[in-house]
C-alpha cells in the first residue's frame, strides 16, 4: 500500500483523486488546495481523505510516500523540490517546470535521491498513442510528423498556447519517434493585448530529412486533433476526435526508382505512386490516467523508470523554451540543447 | 467575336479548349502543342480548330486577338512576351512566370501596350471563394488565415510544392483579405533526393496582428483542403472537400473586457467566450473556369482589369520567391517587397 | 423541499441519484435495490441517503413525496401502482409499462388521485429535440419523419429492439409532430434463437400524406442516430452523433406548379427544385435529465402536466404494442387505438 | 469488330456513346433519337457515326450486331423485341421492361434465338460492389442487408421511386447475396398530387432469418448512399458517398453461447460482443460502364452470360412489381414468384 497526497484541486486534481481512490494499491491520504471552498464536496464523497490548505501536512506525514502536483506551472518547481527533499516520490502535471533550469534541478534532485519523478503526460497512456508508437516502428523511413490541435479553448493567462497545448504534441512525438529534434523554428501571434500567444506554428528539424510541424490554436471555430505520420512504407492518421477509429494506417505512398536509362543525372529519382488497403486497428480503451497512475505506483515499488520520467519532462521544457524564443524572433532557427549524458 | 489561340494541350489545356469552345463570344482558332500526338483526338471532336506545333502560327494570325498559355512555368515568360509583342491579349497559367523579374517585365509590357494580361487563378472564380471574400468584409478584425492543402499528389520535377500548391492559397488569400503580407517565414523538406521540396509550411506576417499560415504537401495519406478564417465577429471554415457545404460561418469567438475594477494593469483583458449559430450559405455552382474565361473576354472588350491581373500575378511570384528563400534558410524571416506604385 | 426515493440502481438509477442529489429543491431520502452489492459505493459518496432492499420503506416514509422507478419494464406496473396507492407522485423509466392495460390503469389511478405521473423520456428534454420541436412548427406541410437508431448495442432479453430503442424515436416524434399516427406496419427479425427481435422497421401512417419510418437495430457495425424531418418549406436533419451541430435546417425542397397551359390533366403538377442556405442553430447544452427532474418537481408543486405525462406514456405503449403485433404478421397493417378523451 | 447502334440520347445515352466509342472492339455505327436536336453536337464530335430518327435504320443495317437501348422504360419492350427479332444482341437500360410479362417475353425471345440479352445494371461493375460480393462469401451467416439511397433527386413522372432507385439496390443485393427473397412488404407515399410515390420502404424476407430493407427517397435534404451488410463473422459498410474508402469491413459482432449450466431453457443463448479491426480494402477504380460494355461484347463473341442477363432483369421486375403491389396495400405481404426453371 503506497500512501499518496494530491496538491491542487482545480481542473485536473479531481481526476487524480478519483483515479487514485479507485486503485487498491494506493491509499489516498491528503488533498491540499489553497482555495478551501474547492474541497467542500470532497469530504462527503471521500470521507477517509484528509483535507488541508497546508502543504506541510503532506510533507510531514510519514505515511505519504508520493505526492501528485496539479497546481499552476509557476508553482511546480517549488512544490516538487520540497516534496523530493522530504523524500517523497513525485508526479507533476505537464510541463514539469517553468524553465529549463528548474526542470534540470528537479531531475538532478530526484536522481541523487533515487526517487521517482514522473510527469503527467496522460496522452502517452491512451490506446491510440500506444498503438501509434507500436506501428511507427514498422512504417519505414519516417518522412514527417504533422500535428494540429485547435479549438475554441480556454485562454491561459500565464502561459502561451505553446506551453499549454504544444506540450501534448511534443510529448507524443517524443514518445512515438526514435529521433529527437535538433532545431526549431516557431511563429505565432497574440490577439489579446498584453496576453501570451494564442496561435502558434512550430517546425522541428532533425538530423536527417525528417521534419515535424505542430499547429496549436485556442481560437478556432472547429475542434481538430489530427496527426499525420508518414513513413516510406505506410502512413498513419491519428484523429483523436473520432469516437473509435482514432488510428488509421494507409498502405500507400511513393516509390522511387532511378530516373533514366543510361547516362542521366545519377542522383535524380522517378516518383511512382502506390495505394493499398487502409486498416483501423482496434484500440485498448482503458482510461489513460488510470494506467498512468498504476505505472507510477509500480515504478515506486520496483525502481523502474516511468514512461514520462523527469528527463523526458526536461526535454519537453527545452523544446518549449526554444520554440518560445524562436517565436519571439519570428521564426529564427534555434538549436535544441541536447540531453546531458548521465554517468 | 474574339479570336483565341491556346498553347499547351497537356493537363490543363483541354479544359481551356472545352470552355472556350462553349462560349459563343469566343472563336477558338488554334491549339498549339509541341507533342502532336496529344492533339490527335482534337481534330475529330473540334473539326473547325486549327492544329499546329508552331507557336508562330498563332502570332501571325491577325484574327487571333488573345492567347491562352497552359505550358510549363519555365516557358511562360517567353511565350507570353512574344504574344504581347505581337499585340495579343494574354491569359497565363499560374504562376505567371518563374521569377520576379520575368513577371515584372510581363506586367510592364502589357501595361505599356494597353493589353489585358490575366493569370489563370481559377479558384478565385469559384462560388466558395467568391462567397468567402464577400463574407470576410463583415467578420470584424481578422485574426488569422490558416490553409491546409495536402494529399498524395503528383510530384512536380521542376518546381517545389510551394510553387505548385501554395500559389493557390496565396492567391485566394490575396483575393479575400484586404491586407497584404509584409514578411514570410517558411520551412519544408524534400524527401526525394535531388528533387524540390514536397512539404512546406509558410507563415505570413502583416503590419498588424493578422497572421497567415499555409501547409502544402504532396505526400499525405488523406486529402485535406481546409481554410480557417477567424475574425473578431465571426469565423469561417472553407472546406473544399465538402460536396456542397463548402463554406460555414460560425457565429462564435471571444469577447474582451477590461480585467480589473480599479487600479489593475491597464492593458490586460479578460477573455470571454461566445457561441451561436452556424450558417452554410448556398453557393453559386457555375463552373469557375467558364466564369473566368468570360471575364477575360469582357476585359478585352472593355479594358477592365481582370480579377487576377498581371499585377496580382506578380505579387504571387514575389511571395513564392520570398517563401522559397526563407525555406532555404530554415525559416529565416524574409521581407516582402511591396508593390511598386504605378503612375 | 420535496422528499424523493429512487428504486432500481442498475444502469440508469445512478443518473437519477446524481441529478436528484444536485437539485436543491429535492431531498433524496432513499435508494432501493434488491441487489444490495450495487448500493455499496452509495453510502460513502452520499452518506445522508438511506439504503434498503425493501420498497415498503419508501412507501411508508411520510417524508417521501415522490418515487422514481428505474427497474426492468416488467416491474414498472406493480411498483408504480403501489407508489400511487401510497399517495406518492411517480416518475417511471420508459416505457411506462409492459402492456396497454397496465399503462391505462396507471394513468387512471394517477388522474383519480391527482398525482403527477411522469415518464422518463429523457430525449424530450435535450436542446436538440426541443429545438426540433420549435422548428417543426415553421417548416410547412410535413412530408415525412425518418429515424435511424442503430449500433452494436446491448441485446435485451425480455424485450425486443422495438420496446428498447424505437420507444425513443416514437416519443420524440410524438413530441415534435402535431399529428398522431393512425396505423402501423412493422417488420423485423431475431437473429438469436429464442430471443426477441434485434432489428425492426416501423412505418407509421397518419390521416394525411405524412409518413413516418423508424429503423432500430442492436446489431450494426456503426453507430447512427439520424432523423430526417421534411417539410414543404424546410427540411431538418437531427444527427445525435454530431458533438455540437446536432440540428441542421436546410432551406431546400421542391416547388409545385400546374403542369400544362391549357387542357392538361388538371390534377398533375410540375415539380421544381429549390436550394438555399443551411443553418445549424445553437443548442441549449443543459443536461437533459436535470431539466426533466426539475420539471417533475415543479409539476408536483404546481399541478402542471409534465412534458411526458402518463397519457403520453400510454400512447407510446399503444404504438409499441401495435408495432409488435404487425411485426409478428410480417408487416400487416394495424390500426392504432386513438386516445380516450378524458372528461 | 462488333457493330453497335444506340437508341436514346437523353440522360444516359451519351455515356453509352462515349464508352462504346472508346472501345476498340466496337464499331459504333448509329445513334438514334426522336428528338433530333439532342443529336446536334454528336456529328462534329463523332463524325463517323450515323444519326437517325428512324429505329428501322439500325434494324436494317446488317453490320449492326448489337443494339443498346437507353429510352424511357415504357418503350423498352417494343424496341428490345424488335431488335431481338431482327437478330440483334440487346443491352437495355434498367429496368428491363415495365411489366413482368414483358420481361418474361424478352427473356424467352432471346433464349430462343440464342442472342445475348443484357441489362445495364451499371453498379454491379463498380469496384465497390464487386469487392462487396467477394467479401460477402466470407462473413459467415448473413443477418441482414440494409440499404439507404436518398437525396433531393429528379422526380420521375412515369415511375415511382421504387422503379427508379430501388432497382439499383435490388440488383446489387441480388448480385451480392446467394439467397433470393421470397416475400416483400413495402410502404411509401406520394407527396405530389397525382404523381407516383417519391418515398418508399421495402422489407424483403428470405427462407431463413436473413432480412433485407431498402429506403429510397427523392425528397431528402442530404445525399445518403449507404448499405449495411451484417454477417455472423464480419460486418460490411458500403458508403458510395465516400470518395475512396467506399467499403469498410468491421471485424465485430456478437457471440452466442448456451445460457445456463444445468436445467435451463435449452434454446436460449447468451449474447456476447466482439470488436476488432476495421479494414477498408483498396478498390478497382476502372469506370464501371466501360467494364460492363466490354463484358457485353465478350458475351456476344463467346456466348457467355453477362453479369446482369435477361433472367436477372426479369427477377428485378418481379421484385419491383411485388413491392409496388405491397405498397398499394400499405405493407401487406406479397410472395415473390420464384424463377421458372429453364430446361
């Protein structure tokens, strides 16, 4: 039995509480939020959970092994660092922290102490993304990854649409693709005076001809959640709006053959076209958050690394930071700092 | 009755021939193509049309008032210039020419001679685009223009996907928006060694907070032809795949109000949300090319400027050229040369 | 404050409990179910609610003013009659009872005692159906009503797909159309030996040229929930699968004009076609069940008739019964018994 | 080289002419139509084809081996019989004739003379229907066939929507299913005074639990062309509106197992659910009419039976006739006369 505390009971916290509550291996001991009125309904529904405004209560409870943090991004670093220093395992909402330096320090602290540091990139645990990762290994050379995530969404006031939405696509891409981006060019705009960007376009470059692009937008009349993943053998469409056929695999593409017969330009290729069947594989419909929390608990027990560990959280913050800097310079290319190799 | 000659009888030429043939005001006198086998079927179907491999025949026929050019881009300048110098009105396939300088010289030549120089941007004459232009004037401050034009398409060997596909979206945007872009950042990639880019992303900046983005791609598993046009009062979706409801107007968006009561930050705004009806207006289903050719003939008769005249063709080439240069520098911002003011 | 008891805590009961719990005017006092293990989670979540296996506890509690019944159809009559005889207002799951006679007796009992008898036809309280009813009054002469409700659904063992699914469409139709059907022809089939029909087609005739048709099916590979409602002025499509644009109004149809100039057949008409805009009106997204329960409580307080009262429940059972008899005779026409006029 | 004449140059005739013209094995010699103005454009486009108002010209030309008839249904019998009696092979538009007796006499005449009698059921030659027929053999016991063919369509004045549209679905069903219907119950309505039915619903019964249903409608706001074909192993959706993925095979359905352990009702079954992948097979995109005409010419040469021969044309007319009689009696069941066995 692993003792758990949750801090932050706003938009996402209730989902953490509901799922921890349902997992037999977890004992949900505390929920903490500064706005106590949010906690009102909790006591009658989950009478065995303690409620507090004081984060220290969680840190001081020796039966709390792990703390899940679902507060605004700006507070992630402080709360996660306190928890790690108190010897607690930590699950943090995405993104892991507000700056690269903060993220790096959390990773270092967790590794030094041998504690689990996980980031709540819930999409990685959906049946659709797990299937896409599995399929991506067999579609040949990957040409591009193109994601669109737009709708009339909640404008965040302390972070741009990149930190709010692109973080999802960056983490899915990081999970699905074997390669990691080396540079980014981003553009975007704010349409509300004084507020961060509500529309953004990111192009990510890699060391070969793979290219990735992400379009995120809080101000669209329709909801689109579509990713194209094209390989030399097959092409995948991941449409998260579809109720059941979220993943479609197209057996189509181009074929390349040398262009000329004899003394032609050696490098040029003739392009042919190939079309075949489309398959929509059945997907595991288990709730993603439940899978993720179960994995977190297993990692605490075994010392295994979670799917989205601190290092992947740090990689995401590096990308978000680089994209934001490029956007500020209207698309100027920014190199991505590569992952430090840990001894 | 206006005498017409068509040069180029490959992919698009037959459409020009079929439509000119059906318009009573036009007398289609010549069709010219270097590959005579293409012209074989013409004689039996349209016995009154003369067939030739020799462009001079069209230039020398004093009953030919206008020449339509549907040959590869690289030959546009030479053929159009010859036609203008022979005193013929000219309709050229898009893009008008392969370089800014060529386009500029054609515009100058036509203006000097008082001849009609039109560019075949057929989409501008569709019911959908005409309706979008009409509606765009009433949707408030325009926030962004976002176009996607992807499918498994014919790889062109002498021009990138920007020159082949983005030219459509740039000309539609030019027609629909009152503003003109001031700078561009483009990215893209070629996946066929030695060939031009088959995927590209263009961001266009304007003098205010308007931003435009175009995604063009010859290597997509599904066909998407969708444009989002968001204004402060209404938002429009133009989906060219839809058989009839191609234009949808959404009466939704955000509302802005001052954030605080008293001494708060003066510049910040509170964002609210507004949702309402969606309307799909009935569209004129007349064939776009027929409308375009009729307009071309009217302009010859009256001296009026066609919807897509030489100057708009030149503007498009400037954008294509700037985008290509930005792409070569992985997104570096390129300023758009502004239109020369004609005296 | 109106005291409420709920009997039946299987598939639908938890929705009743959750909604009654959230309505300040209701005091949910009892939940009753024979399978006590279903009630286990209730006590911790709603500690103030009493739990029992004994329906008498609800009948005997003088603070219980109303009872909601969410048990299998076969038990509706007995439980509802007991409740009415104990002086309780009653809300019953659809269909109100298993036979016309049972339904009639419940209606009579409620009317005699001046108690509210409501049927839980939840769809009538959705924004989409309320909008369709509102629009139907302005679409001219109604030509037809065509509903399809199919998917891979739960096979019921004690009732056919007509009683399980067609009851939804019949009640929506009853609510939307001013006319009432006079006869029915139904066909269908069971594909599981010994079990009731899992696919059925109902045609309903009216006193004029209006015709209605309902296709219900538990064994379809895709989910379809679409209703076409065609009038002489406008045509409506109600697609319940659409996340937001569930109702679309098409300004199209036919026009009729006398066929000939002089001595032609006087009765024949020339048919023309008319097409116009399509409008998807914004819909009220309030939860339908909450609206319905609030209305039930208001009716108890004021004596008003609920949208789906006992009489409409009885009409539905008459239709279900007639359709089942027609189906057994492979489409033989069955007249619908008309509503008894109450003094 | 087979000499061909076409009679009827209205809506469909031009398609026959264009396709016969393009087939090297056919020599299109005559086109005949009473309304000579329709033929005006023919001469310039196909100068080698003779034009006439006089059907006798085709009959008398000894180089005409086969005649294709694309005139209104009421004239099919007379023209086809004349052609057969003149020793010509015949291809007739669907339906083959206006009555069962006429159809029977044409079949008898053709068989007696050893001439090919084919019916132009073009859909049978599409890639989608050929794939569906191929797949249907492997989907297990077939439960039902459900077809919807509705849109705002041309009201025919001399035949109901059953003869105009249901004939397509009946012939596809006849081609795809191994079984043949034994009885029909049909309902429908005319909404134009004095004109035939514009909406109709047909239920077809077979000797086992297979059931088929067809909904045809000239007065619908949206275009739907969807067929569900459910088998015990797989279920197929054929959606003719889809541009490329017209056929989808769903690996899902129900599973049946004996209900109880011991002394339970022996006949009843427990229903389980099974879901799996969906596959959209690639389809042959060859033009269906061209395939059909080539097959017709091959049959003339070899004596083979065409896919849609006179007997299948006769079966369709029997179904259309029975459905029309049932409709006139508001769904009364009508037995289908079974095919006469030819010696």
